[in-house]
């Protein structure tokens, strides 16, 4: 289908600790994404810590 192409998703995040894991899981559930890049915008919550735990 994609002829060897890779799918990369860039997720901007600001104070997204509450929703980041679920969003990541839903993106990956499609089975076609090769890489997710989370871009944090100086969050004041645990967004960065959670992003670092994502595979």
C-alpha cells in the first residue's frame, strides 16, 4: 500500500499529560505509523515525563 514509505506523526503538546498516552495509543492502533514525535511547548504539567515513557 505505501510501497516502503514510512509514516511519521508529529504531535504538538501543551499541558497534555491527561490525554497524551491515550492519543498516542489511538494513533499507534492504526498499525501504519512508524514513528511518533511529541513536540512539547513548555508544558507546566507532566507532559514531558509521560512523553519520555512512550515507546
